[in-house]
C-alpha cells in the first residue's frame, strides 16, 4: 500500500523495467551457452560472468517488485501477467543452465582448483531456483518440459542434501561471499 505522497509508477515506467529484465535474461542465456561450452575446455571465467549477470538481474527484479508495489492499480493489473511470464522464463533458463553445467563438469577430464567455486555456485543456484518456484507458486504455469527439468533439479538437490548436507552450507557461504 503506497504511503501518502508516495510516487505511484505508471504502466510505461514498469514496462520499461520489465523489458530491461527480458533483455538481461536473453543476454544471460547467451552468456550461459558460451560458459557451458567453455567449461568442457576447462575455461571457467565465462561461467563467473554469467553468474555476475544473474546478480544484475536480481537487482532489476528487486527494483521491479518495488515499482509494482507502488504502481497505479490499473498498471499493476496490466503488468502482472507480463511480469509472471518473465519470471517463469528466467527460472526456466536457470534450471536449464544448472542441468547442463553438471554434465559439462562431469565430462571435463581435469578439474582445476577453481572448479569448486563453479560447483558450489551451481548447487546454490539450483537450491535458490527450486525455492523460488515454490515460493512464487510458479510450478503450475511451467510447461511439461520445464516441469520435468524442475523435477530432475529437485532430485539432484535432494541427493546432494542427503549425501553431503554440509555441501549446501558451503554453497550458501560461498554465495553470500560473492
């Protein structure tokens, strides 16, 4: 609920941010493709660049959520579906990337010391994404392929938490340090 004298944001202002989110997600997807391909050749810097792009996206999401909380009611009604579609697209991309990073790491013959950072950030990304799908009740709007990928991601996360519970703690610490 807006406070007295609180600026209310128009559809145009919110739409501009949503379009920025869409562009950033598309850019992150391209970065992820490059990163996954290069991981197989033991080049991890592109993956860190992709992770940095995700951090920027999270900043835009916070801004969008604030603007939507303080939106003109008509604008909010018109932008909710667009916002939800973009969030679903972002989460689908994150799930897809995580499910492709693990096999890429697995096929790499020599894993350098920096691989731990990639692995931990990927584990954390998986946990964060699964939690967000649950938190935002998005699973119902995912298509069959995305739902299957989400199920695989949840199984991976479950296996990690059962077999190496401390790994999730390490992943969380690493995520907070980044």
